[in-house]
């Protein structure tokens, strides 16, 4: 990423457009808020909840972990929200590129380069440099972002809003039907929506090279990447809408809130026959986390870009402007050891529950200070 949000690129096809120079600070802040939870903040929430055990704090702590299969918790929203944000920024970026005279060919080339770069970075995250190719996991979070965003971007450049909306509905309906009705041929007796019998796992076993994270199934596998494209498309629909200058910011917020409610209702309405499931990226999951993503963006957009309340955003923007950096850096840099060097002694003198809070808070602080240093030096990873 650069100082611009990931995927910032594209034009709007209906309605008047905001000035090209205008950017959404809310996107940087929301991206930072999202990434904070995989930068140690989730562990901090769990540790703080451990200080005051109760039904409420236990539920809050549980929400900081992924669910085993069906259902979803807050931790299951982090990945799709990031992909949604990448989609929101794309219409802004393409419009800027076109205004600067960039050819359509170069725009396509940038999309392909970004997508492939993220796939490779995902493999690096999974241990590419160990050169153990037999056990290398090809599928990855970054790889899914790269593929889903790139496909959605190509659709954006080639089709209008109505056609893309029809494509999104068709993808969700088709994937939902396949998921619910077609079981894996090599898992006799297992239902199509079970871990053992789902079709996505079968396709991964047949066609996805390398290691599958769960042995017979990978949550970032091939077939389940298809509905993830719709998650990116939802972000692009949102970006197109927000770029319109013929609707006031407050009214845009209301429309986004209404759309979020509609997505949530759709997801819940079909969840009885097609469970909300992150590992399968089920069609109902797309709707429910799409509702969450749109609702969170509407909130941040209203507070920051409509009301102009921006001073509080620095903490989040420092993270959001270098989100890929911190995601990869945590795999490489021993932030925990740095935190323990400074705070380990204090933590060792405290009760176990308090020590957990100190350790988690120290980790978040070290990561944030690292990013703040990069922010002050104007250093951002560009993908």
C-alpha cells in the first residue's frame, strides 16, 4: 500500500462525481480499526475480560476468536471487512488514474500486478522462503484478497452497476445452491454443508496444489474464493455511491444503513437452509458480514467525512495506512520479545490476569509505535 488506501482506483457511471482530489479519511481509519484486532488488540480484549469474569465479558472474549464451523463471531468479520474496504477505495483510484491520463491497458496491468503481488506475498507469509514446496500452503488471506479484488475490479471496468448487481446475485444464488445441494463425491454419507462433505473442500483436494491448512480443506481455497468476489463488489458498489455529489453525506449514511439492514435481513432469512459460515464463505456469510462492513463504514464515514470529527482518527490511521506492512511484519519481527524486554519484569511481579493485560497491551503498543515511526517518516508499503 501507499498513503492511498489499498485498491484506490476507478470511475463512476451514474450521477455526478466528487472532486478527484477528495479522499475518504474514514477508509484509512476503518482499515486501521479492523487491522488492530489482528495486531494484538483481540488478545488485549480477552485479557481485560479476564479481570472481571462474567457472562458479558466471557461473551466478549469469545467473540475475539473464530467460530469452529457454522455461525460467526466478531473475529470472523476482520478479513471480509478488509476486502470490502479494498473494494470501496477502487472507484476513487480508477477515477484518479483516468483523470491523470492513464490508459485502460495500464489500469488493467496494475490490477493484475496487484493481484499477483498479493498472491506471492501470501505465499511468503506462509513460508515460501523455507523452500519446502511440498508443504507450502498456496492459499492465503492475502492471496484471496488479491484474487477476489482483481476479479471484482475487472468486472467493474467492464460492466455497469445493474449488470454487476445481477452478477453478484447470480454468484450468491449459484454458490449457495452448490453448497447446499452438492456433496463431495469422495465423502460418502457426509452432508454437503459439513466439514467432511463440502464441495469446496473436494475441489481443493483435487486442484489446489501444496498443503491444505486443515489437511482435507482450506478456508481460503478455490471455490470459496468465488463468493469472496462479491464481498469486494459490495465495497465497490459502496464506493461508487459515496462518490456521488448529488446526494448529501447525511442522506448517504441513511441509505447505507438501510442497505446494511437489507443485507442482514437477507442473510438471516436464508441462514436456516444455508448457515452463515466463514470457512465456506457461504452466501449468507457474504450478506451478514457485508451488512456489518457497510454499517461500520457508514458509521466511520458519517463521523469523519460528514461531521468532520477527525482528530481521534490518528491512532487508527497510523495502522490503516500500513496495514499490509504490519500483517507481514508480525510474521517476521519479534514484537512480542521487544515488549517482553521492556515490560516482562513488571508483568512477572503481577497476578497472572494483570500480567496478561500488560503483555497484550505492550505488544499492541510496540506494533503501533513501529507503524507510527513509519508514518512520521512517510514510509508506506505499496502493493
